[in-house]
């Protein structure tokens, strides 16, 4: 049975008065992509049993989402639901996910976001259970694509209070750990939203493995600054640049939220750089040959990753 949004494909699918980007949407293809990402979540162990939920905003006031009580590895397009931007169900033979409020809170706060993925990746979720801050200055890909990852306070899943926990962070990060629960990530496509979660969980696993070997080696200050400059060159924003007296690796962006969410920095102790020139997180001049060499080396590596994702 066709949903209301499917019978109005031309409405809200192009950038116009409703502000939604892109051309005409193939709603069936959107549903297929959600099912494909659901299959990835299940096979990666990010969504056991009927865990997790996925959504995609198809118009100004309509969102396709996964239903409640269904294994994400075995969904079919006809299983998916459509809700409005207040979470009221418009169509679908199954009941919409009970956590749709979380998805809508993100989409309202960030109108350019089209897709949201919520799941329980084990290594990232472990950091949320321990409430241990994710250290910076360890892996180039994480510095470029993620930056500092916040941990939101715990609230009962499915409630508006739970949905609101992401509001202090949603403008400065595309992936958030939910304390004692899981993660939520978001972007302009379902695959990109999923991609942020996969990068984060792989990183958390590497941190655990490296720590079990005895130590973590962090970037030097020149290496960290080179990555921040590369991030700017590639067009990615980093909230560290907005801080006064910023220290690149100190997890300062979200530190003010730690008391409320119970986050600590106990297991991992990244270095604190005190810039002698007072530049904080500002990058150094382009005449620095050492920095240029580092930037080029890291650029080559990151561009290989971007090409593989194309």
C-alpha cells in the first residue's frame, strides 16, 4: 500500500519553499537504503535482536523510519513507516519506532540533516557505560572525520527528556554517545550517518586494544596542528577553533557537560599542549616545511579513504 508521501513524490522533494535540498526522491529507494543499512548494523553487531532505529527525512514534514520490535537485519521496505515532524504516524502497517523523538529533535535542530542512525555498537557503547571521555590526538581519520565526540547524559529511552539530551552537542558533532545506552549519528545520507558510527566504534576498539598492550602514543603538537589544518582544507569544521586558549588534545569542547553526564577522563590521559606563541588551536604559517610535509602525508592517506567511500 502506497504511503501519503509516496503518492506526493513531487512535493517537498526539491529545494524550494520548504527548504529541503536535492531533486525528486525515489521513496522506494530510500526505504531500500534504510533496509540495507539495517542489515549492516545487524551484521556488524551494532543492533542485536530488535535494537536500533533509522530514519530519513523525505520532505519538510515527513520522515521515513524503521518500526518498533523488528530485527534490523531482516527488514523489508514495506515494513517501514512514515511519521510527521511531531512524531505522529502517517502510514505503515507496523508501529513506528518508540525513539522517533530522538531523530526528530536532531532534524529540528539541524535542518540540513536528512538521516539519523541510532544503534548500540559495543565498543563505543562501552565508553558510554564507563562514561570515559573519548581521547583525541590518536588516529588521523578520527581527527578529520569525527573530532571530539560528546557523551550525553542518561534519560529513559523513548521520552522527550531522552531526545533533548543531544541538544547541547548536536551543532558541534555528527555522532554522539548516549550514556548507558548506545550512539546516534546523523548526516545528509543514511550511509554517511552510519559511516560516522562505524568509524567511532572501530576507533573505540583500537583504543581498548592499544591500552591492553600497555600504552597509548598521542600525536605531538605539530602533528595535531597539521591535522587540524588539513581538516580545514577539506572543508570540515572543528569546534576547537572556536575556543579561547584551546588545547588541541584536551577534550575541552564538551568538558562543561561532564559533571551533568558523569563523564571523567581516567583511563586515557591525552597530552595538554601549552603553546608558547599563544596561538592555541590556530595553525602555524604556511612557511613551516615540517608542517607542510605532515599535511601532505596525511592528505594522501585521507584522500585514499574518501575515494574508497565514493
